[in-house]
C-alpha cells in the first residue's frame, strides 16, 4: 500500500488498487460527475454498517480526498467512525471486491459488512 | 403475568416460596405505563421526584416537552431552532425558569427499555437512524438536532448541566423518547427505563445481594423477547451480583441451553392455573 505520506482530509485511505478499480468503473460508465462515497449507518448484525456507492450529490460538510481518477467523499456524520480506515480492492480466489479495514471497529460480523 | 400487575403476580409467586419456608422480598418491576405507576405506588408512597414519561418517537418530542414544562413556547424542532437566538444572548428556551418552576425536585425521564443509551445526534442519533431518509435529509435533521442541543445547553446556567451542546447531544439517553431525554438532561435530570427507576426506588441491588435466588416472571419466554425488558433487567442485575435467576412464565419456548446462555438458570412454565399452586413444587426444588 502506498500513499501513506499524505494526510487524508476524510481520514480514510483508498489504496492504489481500490482507486484504480473505482476509476475504472467510472470510466466504463462514462461518468466524471460521480464520487465514491463511504457512509456509516446503524444496522447490520454488529450495530453499524458501511455503505459504499458512487454519488453525484455534494452535501454540506462533506470531506473530500482526490485520487487519480476518483474522489473519495465522507459525510460529516460518518467521519468520526472512519478515521484511519483503509478501503482496498482485491480480486483473488480467496477474496473479491472492496474491503474496509477500520481501526475504530471493536468487532465485526462474519459477513464483513457490519461492525461495532 | 396472568393478567395480574407486577405486585400481585409477584405476591402469588412469592407465596409459593414462603410456603416452603423461604424468606421472600418482593420488588415489583414494570416498563413505563400504567403498570409502572401501579408498581411505584406499591413500592413507595408519594415522593418529591418528578417522573416524566418519554413516550414520544419523532424529533419534535423534545421541543414539545419543553413547551409543556414552560407553559408555552416553540413546540416543534423547526420553530425552536429557528427562533432560538442564543448567540445573540436572547434566551427563548428559558431552561432556568423551568428549573425554578420544578422547585429543585429531582427529575427522572422514564423511557422505553432499549432507549436508555440512545443519543440525540450523530450517525447513531435520531437523524442517523432514519435510514429511510436520503442522506441529505438526515444530515439536515442532524444539524437541527445539534443546534437544538446547543440551545438547550446554552440556555442553562446550572453548573451541573451539560457543558455544551455537543456533550449533551452525545450523552446516552439524550435521544430517548424522540429526543425528549435531552430536555430532561438539560434540566439536570436523568433518563432511566421503567425497571431501572423502580429498581432504584427499591434499592434492588441491595435486595439481590442479600438473596440466594432471584425469581422473576413474564407471560411468555421465547427467543424473540427472552421474557421482555423486566426479565432482561433482572438477569443483568442478578448477574452483576453473582446470583442465580429463575423465570416463572405461562409458556416457555426455550431449551435449557438457550436459557443458560442468556443468564437464566431455569424456566418454570405454569400454564394458566393458579400461580402459587403451580410454583410450589418448583419452589421446593430450590429450597434447601
């Protein structure tokens, strides 16, 4: 993982693999008006869950980090729960898709989508 | 249980243990509502504490409560936040006047079990939990709730009150009753569930510490509700004291493994017959 030098406004780090994958998805859609938004919501088996999606809305208080080909956005309510989190992307036999490693999570459920 | 209020049901269960020779202490517990009021009257006579039911659900509940206690004023969140001008020094909420009117009576907000730790603002607050709303609306509502908390905190001169709005908005219980808990806390009060409040009045922890066995009751014991909030509270307090708990219920749907995993030593299902008669043999098995 690179990009450990720059302080992240969002507090969240998007790995090169994740940024490349997200940018590729945007290019495939022909959209340059979307950003990758990560949000924390109540729910899931462990109490809180992530929502990772492309979003064209800019909301008051949004924190934004710019990567090559994609912007990462975190809303004001979710930011306290995501400081230090890392979003990665893997495409192997063992693991596929975006993953979120969050040092704030005391515990996570087996599905990986919910945390406490 | 069996149509009886907490006191009468407990008395019938306790009679079984008394019959086999045990000393019995009876503490009625109930969720907020008519049953709670009856249980409180059974426990203690009139006292100075003001118990306010926090039974609201929507985000206007806090302003509505304060408006009620003040005898008027903005009763919706939009109006309260829109008209509050704490920054200019004009205090339209007048928390101090309400506190004076309460004449320093202890204040307890009674909330539904499960809400005693809810917060007013943030991702787990009233707005954050509204995942049915678009994020834009959730954020807007959260901003209003934070502004409301700022007004509440700023309008109080009580040094024991919340330090600031951010602290108040993050205090467990501030989100109870649709945010009415924050008003109670801004007034220097506390937010408790029905069983917690009755347990405090009765000094339940001291009673449990002196007991060899704790017996509680419910209508149904199943894997959905595990007997309900009163049973949950009793199991928690008994576990803290290292005392075993048994549950008397009309119907039981949980096996012994499930009971033990949830802190219950045993469950005795009595069906619809006489409570005391149905408990006698079970009580005898626990008496030594």
